[in-house]
């Protein structure tokens, strides 16, 4: 493991949790939100960024052992940066585009209470 793997893993886990938390207890939207795709892409990229290249079975199948060490290992820091950037952008867009909380008015005297 490289020195940057653990901080990147912690950062991507935290950002992924924040992006997922923006989906909790929300009414379903009719239009699809493209910012959810950025979060999913950032999570998938972080899967490839963190960990040894030989331990990643998909990379090993695609490139072989020597290809994983020669070609994939040098781009892992770039993948980590892309992953963090995608997750941070997705969280920023989701958090700033949220609708404000709806405040229901208290019923006045003479109005029936819905319930």
C-alpha cells in the first residue's frame, strides 16, 4: 500500500457517505438528477484508485500482472484525484441544489387538522 491510499480511502468514504445522505428522506423527483451519476462515477473510480494493482481482479484480468504494475500503478494517484474531485463536485451540486425545507403552517382556529 502506498502512503496516500489510506487518506484517499477515508476521504472517498466520507464524500460517498455525504452524497448518499443527500438522497435520504426525499420525495422522488420526476426529472432525473445528473449529479447522482457523478457520485456513482467517483465511487467506481475510487475502487480502482485505492489498493494494490495486483489485488484488483478486474485490472489483473484486463492487463495481467506485469501490465497492472507497469501501466496501472502509475495512474492510480490520478484516479484518486479524479475520484475525490467527482465526489466533491457531486456533493456540492446536490447540497446546493436541494430544495429548502417546507414549513407547514399551523392550523388556525376554525380550520380542521389534517391527519
